[in-house]
């Protein structure tokens, strides 16, 4: 089999409401790039990458001279061809490599008649449990719904998600408001959903002292872990000495060099594996094996996804033995998908691992066209800006918190 064409299509899919985070906001939509790799046998493999626009399209277009005529089975060859570690100092293509790896694995699964998880060692589970991923949210500018700013709104959102999807693990994305206010919110959540487990992630914007202060005040709760309370391996190590719960990261251990450092001088107990950040599903499987050897925990990280990326997370979750935590996904916040049949369904807080050959999802051409049109109409959004605070940027450690009494709704075009 030989690669004959590569296509990248940026799409915009609406979210229920804008999602606030430590670095800014998802402005009521996700922008993703859908990648199609075509072969001389008529098969099309699917990949997905965060962000999009002309630069993403050009980046994939620019790799055609490297990849056309190549065998999609030669995945290690492709890694050195387009993401050689030294050459990557000049031109980092890790996320592009990931999208292409997804597509090539999809092709191989289709050709061989097996789901991707069977190429990766075979499934150990048929479904992957997910956490409710809770965000502070601005209200939807169209109908004013969906705001999450107060402890009461947060608890209501968590209870509604649990009732709708069956989640028994709840993750709160913080780093938006002052730590004492977010502590109040997190404790209200844990009290209202007693019996479930919890995790908190301020995206590394606290000082080590703030991380210790917060961590010590939640030690009595049923925490899976405290995720990236401070930025950097050294800060994480300092917090870990003083806080009696596992620390997790998707920020400072996102490659094998950092994983080696973390094994030698442990800063994070749980490594959150992201199929995009690590450059594909296979590097995540390798990293999970190293974590298994050194008795570090793993979980599946979400960098925002539609169904293709979600399928990579499901196949990863299916094959790693040491997945003892629920996976994260933003997926329940998106209103639709670009795959046939629409969004993959949750059942009792889990999503079934696809069983069809390849990734097990197919593009819905109508939806792809519709959401490409929406991308062309709305364009990019600044992920690292807050729509109500023009020109704002957080410090690390941050002191420029949002005001929890600010009730305004940003007028974001839909
Ligand atoms: Mg995180």
C-alpha cells in the first residue's frame, strides 16, 4: 500500500458554552483540523489535530513530498522522516506526526480487517470510563444558558452531567479564579457528589506555596490526584513533598526525556498520556509501559477532541493495562461531531471501544462540509485570551485572577 494524497480540512464545531481555563477561554467552539491520508488501494485513513486554518493546511500540504509513495505501515520510518529529534529543534512537527500516525494506523486496521487496538497489543477492556470534565463557563451568548461561575452552578452542572452520562469521577478545571474561591467550589462539588472521586487541575498557574496550601486543604477528599498544581518538575517535586495525594501532569512530562527525569527524580505520580502531545498512540503505549515498570500511574488526557481523536483515546485506553483512572474528555461539551452517526454515545460514564476495522469511525461528508463552512465564517479564536479581559495575560505564578462576582456574558459570535 502506498500513500497517494494527504488532505487537511479545518472545522469549527460549537460548544454548549465558552469554557474558561487558566490561559484564557475556548470561545464557544473548538477548531480542529481533520486529516485524510489516501492510498493507491482506495482506502482513506483519518487523523485529527487541534487548531487549524491556513497554517495547518499548509503544514500537511508541505509534507506531501516526504510522504507520497511511502508505505503507511512504516511508522517508525515516518517518525524519523518528519520528526527527527534534532531537526525538531528547528521545525517541531510532533502534533502533525500524531495526526498522520492516527491516519496510518486507521489505514492499516482497514487493510488488515482489525481495529487499531488489535495492532497495539489487543484490547484489555471493551469500554473506557470517563470523568465529567467540569469547567467554569461563560453563559452561551445566544440564550444566556450554561454559565458555571458559582459553587451552586458548578454542583448543578455536575449533577446534571452525572444524571445524563453516568460519570462517577469529576474533574474541575481551575486556575481561573483566586485559589480560595476555587477551593470553595471544589469542596462544594465533593460534598454534593459524595461517594464519587475527584480531581482538580489549575493548569500549573499556582506558585509551589499555593499548590501546597490548596493541596493540604483537600487531603480529606476522595481525590484521584491533583493535576499540574504548579508549573515545572522542580515545583511539582516541592509540592509533592508536602501534599499527601498523588500529583499528575499532562504538562511537564510529555516526552521520553522528561519521563526519564521523572523516573529518576519523581515529580509526578500519574502521567496523563495525550495521543497528540506525545506524537501518536504508539508513543503513549510505550510511555505507559515505562510507567508500568516504574509503578507510575497513567490516565488518558484530553486536549480537546472530536470523534477521530476520541477514537485514538479509546484504542489507547483499551490496550494499556495500568489504566486505573477514568479518562478525561472535553467531548460532552461539543454539540456535534464530523463522524458518521454523530457523537459516540456514553453508557454508564463510559464509551465503547470501536470494533470496526481501523479507528472504527468514518467521516460524515455533510457534517465535514458544514463545519468547514463554519470555520470559514468564524475563523480562529484566541485560545490564550479571555473575551472579557482584552489584552490580559496570566502570570506564572498567577495573580491576575478573574473576578467571580463578574456576571457579564461575552458577546461571542456563533
Ligand atoms: Mg491538565
